[in-house]
């Protein structure tokens, strides 16, 4: 048997290709040995226990604690409850389903009539054999008048027509609601900046036009205050003007309305107001003061 020294000499004399081949053979032997050492077994059926089926029920109460060993599945936790210690599952006694046997009563009545007529003929034949037999009544009963039945296509057409009518009503209501302008009401104490700036510029214009066109009939002798509600459209046009609180002087009330109309049209709504407002209703008090001045509160 060659010693280690002879193996080293023999290995040293091998060429590079022979060494690669030797390595490949050794690797193949090791892989085959590893693969052959792997064993496959069928699983033991005794280790797997089938799961017991559980019923699904609906309970009419629940508890905070969860049962350690549930007997049924339900929509809520129910740990105990009831009046017995026996492991019972509550069940709802549903009423028996009534079978719909259309026409059975008519058939039974017809059969009963036929039986009575047969008994009558038999009795008459026993009393008077020569008596002519009583003709049997026709067994076919006349059908009772039934309401006209609609075919499936007619029912579908009627349902479609009703749906279209309802859809048209809902659509009309939505359209009517959509046509209503979105109004914003502004008083003299408006605090929101986007409205306050617009209202202040509107007030300055009305005061400027009013002082230039002060009513001649009121100069130097009639004074007072009134409150107007002015509605302005988004494009700046005047929608409406109404005297909410009169000054007590007809000349001042009519003059205030005339001044507001003369000052129109006003500035268009800026984008930050137009996005949620179609009509701006401004309520403000106007004063016709001494010195023939008009100013708003």
C-alpha cells in the first residue's frame, strides 16, 4: 500500500487537466453519497386528528370574557348563560312552512260532490229500480274569473316606466335645487376679511354717489337713518334692494334706494368669494345726517 509520500509524489506528477478531473470525480462521489442518504417517508396518519365541526349560531347576548373552550361559533363572545348546567345549545323553533297547494280545495270539493251523487244514484236504484238514473253532473268545474295576468315583458316595461318617472322627479328636484343661487348674508359686523374688504369698497362707492346725489327735498330739513338689504350678483349687477327698517320719512327711504341703484353696477366678486357665493346680501344702516351727508354704519 503506497504511503503518504508516494501519494504526494503521484499527485505532484499529475497534469492540470488530470487534477481537475480528479476533483470532479471526488465531488460527484460526495454528492451522490449525500443524495442517497436522504430518505422519504409517508406522514403518519395517526398524528393528524380531524377537526371537529362547529355549528354557527346567533346569540342574543354577549359577555366581556371569552370562553376558554368554545362549543359553537357566534357573532359575539358568550361565556355561559342560561338556566341549566347541561351542555345545551339554544335553538329557535321555527314555524313549519305552509305548503301552498293552489287548487287543492276545488279538487277536493269536486271529488266530494261526485261521491255524494254516486251515493244518491245508488239509493234511488234500490228504492225504484225502474226509475231513470239521475244524470251525473259534469265533473269539470267552471273556472272562477281570475284577474288578468301580465307577462314578464309587460311587468318589466311597467317597472322601467316607473323607474324613469321617479328618476325624472329626482332629477327635476336636483335641478331646481342647483338653480337656487348660493347666497351669503353680510351684516355691518362682518369679520371675514374676504367679505369685509369687498363690503367696505362697496360702502365707499355708495357714500360717494350718495353725497354727490343727495336728495334735494331733504337738504337742510329732513334727517334720519334706515336699514337696507342690498343683493348683488357675482358679476356686480344689482339683484334687489329692500328697506328692512324705514326711517319714517318716505323721501329718505326712496332716496336711499335710488342711490344704491345709481351706484350699480358694482365690482365683480373676487375668486375667493365667487367660489362659494352667487349672491351677496349686504344689510347696512344708512344715515342722512346734518350737513347733508350720507354715511353707512
